[in-house]
């Protein structure tokens, strides 16, 4: 096909273009047909695309690592489903913390229960393929290592180990992950469901009746057993009280080639009145003001508050 300089411009973005006749040889080839090609086909229907948008009226370190592995395996087993869900603007995420696991789903309410059912069913019957387990184990070990070689991450991990009543640090996890096996994960998953305390928050475009039905179905399908009342207090987040005076903890950087250092100053303040909270905020503003000067010399500082439920 001969080339011609684009002499026209479309009105919106002023993009240059030209209009040419289709060559005769192209037209003849199209009319003669190309034959069937199995690789060219219409995509399969995406069951997560909503069509109804109406608004309704009304642990030890091994256990900590096994929990991470369980969630990574769950992610892997759900990857095709969650990809289709993401295309349809539905989301699924999870996180672990000192007193449990949080699973969060969001998106259009019409097909959101379908995604919830998929997550529920895969959690109920977790398939642990040995080859997948090995792959995820290597990736998680790499994630632990990369976390520890960053001074700001290491500083946070050390602080939380000292402040939280029950916590296994990343270094503890890294030391045991190599020894874990698929059979241990399968046993952990079974034990995980044997005593489980569930809390659900359902909000948005969904009725109370449907919410209760979803929660009830989850409990029956996953076949969980409730936590004994005597064990419930151990699930609450607690923070240890620091002794009076100065307490210093110093650790070496795990990355010997990194010249950066991090200093964390932690001040424990008892619950106070509103004026005390505002005074603390003013201290934070003063830190932020000094930060602009520090960055000139390649350093930075910041201040944040951490609210602890109990001490």
C-alpha cells in the first residue's frame, strides 16, 4: 500500500490522519475467506459482570507461616476467578494481624455473592498441590527476606515484637519456613477450621435478610467449630506497658551494603482528654515542619499515632 502524508486532523485531540481506498488485493483476499482459526474466538462469558444495578430498599512461628502459606495458596487457587472478577470491578483481598485474618470483598452487589461463594468454597476445601506449595514457599521466603533488608520495615517489625503480647517477627518466620511441608499445611488448614471465631461486617446495597443468609451459609459450608468462651479473651489485641525510663534496642542492618539507618522513638501515652490528643497532634506538625529541612541532607522524619485497645 502506498504511503500518504496525513493531511486531516480530528477535532478533539487534533490527531493527524488520512483516508485511503482499500487496495483491490486486500478486498479479493477478504472475499475469498481465510479459513477457520481455532485461536480466534469470542471470549467466554464473564459471569461476574453485573446486569442488575437496582438499589435495594432495605500461634507459634510455624503456625504464623502456615497461615501466610494458606492465604497464598488460596490466592493461587482463586487466580482465574479473581481475574474475571477484577475485570467486572469486583475485588477480593486479605490481611493477617495480631488477632486474626481479615477477608474483604467489594464491588457491585448483584454478582458479589458469587465471588463470596467462590472464596468460601475454596477456603472450605483448600487444595494443596505439592508443586504449587514449593513455588509459593520460595516466593514467601523471598518476601520475608526482602522485608528484613529494608531498615524501615525491620524497625517496625522489631517495635511490634516488643509491644504486642503475642507476635512472631519476620525473622522468626524466615527461620522456619524452609522446614514446612504440604502435609503440615493440610493439617493446619483442618485445625484452622476446628476453632474459629467469626465476625462479619456487611454494608452497602444488600438487605439484612440476604446478609444473614450469606453468613449462615458460610458457617455451614466451611464447617467451622466455634471458639470456646474461655479462649475468646486471647483474641483481643493487647499492648504491653513500657517500664519507666529509657529502653533502647539496637539491631544490625541485615543488608551490609545498605548505608541507611532508621531510628524509631516510641512514646507511650495514656488515654487522655481531647486537649491532650490535640497537643500530641501539634507535636506531629512540628516534626513535619522539621522534615522539610532534614530532607535537604538526605534524611527524613515522620510521626504517627498508634491506638492500642488495651495495655
